DNA sequence: TGAATATATGAATATTTGTTCATATATATT
DNA sequence: AATATATATGAACAAATATTCATATATTCA
């Protein structure tokens, strides 16, 4: 059933199909890229940030309006906006004391759409 | 600069543009849907799970082969596979003692592609 | 210049979550 | 039936992270 070279031990891990392991290892994207990808999705993995992004789909908004829309305090929203800004998912412009946030590009919308189509099955 | 009805207080939150807040509140998807979406993206927000999914892009694999490919122990991989299974991102078939995992559908690939195209800018 | 206000941010706290370890379950083999 | 092995899983621990509170910064207006 198992061919000769398929039962090895690598760092105490049993390997059943060495050929598959070798092939997949070669084909996998580099570590750093996968890390960055996980970091990006982590941003979307929080209800508050999802809500902020959804709100910005509809309209450019200032911080206190976002807070009012979500029923959260200004500080919490501001902290999350900083994270969204760092990931280049939102951009902002300042008009006097008021800072207006909007979506940086339409990647966000595309990613959301794919997400929605998965959960709606 | 500010029109009359635009300076209210709702639950101690200052609102500058009541019209925008009202409009966006109406257009936002329902709470539960946004929660589910965040839950889905949370799954992708972990390097181990990203790696598992990437590995499964290339080939159906059993648990110990995945563990060997990622250089992780069997238990950690198994825990993560359970999460991926629960979210219907992977499916599995059993062949004797060995359980083979593969991608459930191609939503994952599409979501990944969008993610990659965002970080590669 | 001084008061008011919109936003940002550091620190503390509470919660969530990933990994490890030990062990249970299920299947195959002798 | 007993043993070996592939996988699953509960509990404990450690690390990451979201929110709150207090306060700082920046801008406007009087």
C-alpha cells in the first residue's frame, strides 16, 4: 500500500506521502507573502472594522459620524481607523478640525463581495 | 458652514452630519451579516491557516503531510483544520486511518487573489 | 490669547485565540 | 485480542488584540 520512501521521520513528524510534501513545498508562495496576506485578512476579521468599511462604501464620513453610525465611542473608532489607514485600506483628508475618511481603492469591495458570496451559500 | 440640524448628541456622541449618518445607517447590511463576514475573514487572518489553504491549492493532502509541509506538529494542524472545516472552506474524505483534506470550493482562491492584488501594490 | 471641539494616542484591562501537552478515538495489522 | 498508528480533542498557558479611560494635539472662533 505504501511505497518504500514514503514513511520517513522529519523532526518527529510522520510523512506518508513524501512526494506530495516535496511538490507542495516547492509550489507554496514564500513565507513573507503568506504572512502579509494573513495580516491583511486579520484587518477584515473584526466586526468594528468591517462596519467602518461598510459605512465608507456608502459615503465619505468624519470620525464622529462613523462613531454615531456604529454606536461606538470616538476613541474606539479612531483606534480602528488608524489600523485601516496603516493597511492602506482607507484614506483621509482634513478640513479644519474635521477628518474625513473614505475607501482607498476598490479592492476592499471586491474582497467583501467574495466573502459575502461564500457565506451566502 | 454647518447647517442647523447637524449638531446633535446621540448617546454622548457628537454628530456633525446627521443626514449622512441616517443615510448610511439605512444602507448598511444587517448586523448579523457583517458579523458573519468578519468571522469568515478571521479564518484567513492566521498564518497557519493561510498556509494550510495554500498547500491545499496544490494538492489534496493528509494531516501528517500538511504538518510536515508546514513544519508544525500534528495537533496544531488538526485544530486548525477543524476550524477550516467548520467554516466549510475545506472538505475531507477518510481512507482507513488517513484523512485527506482538500479545498471545499474556489471561493477561497478568489478571495486570496483579491488579497494578493491588494498587498502587491 | 483663551476656550471649545474634533481627533489621536498611550496605558491598562479584559477577552480572544493559537499552540502545546496529554490523551481519546478509530482503523489496520499481526 | 493486542498493538501500532493517524487523527481528533480537551485543558492549560501564552500571546495578541479590542475597548475604555484619560489625556494630548490641532484647529477654530471669540
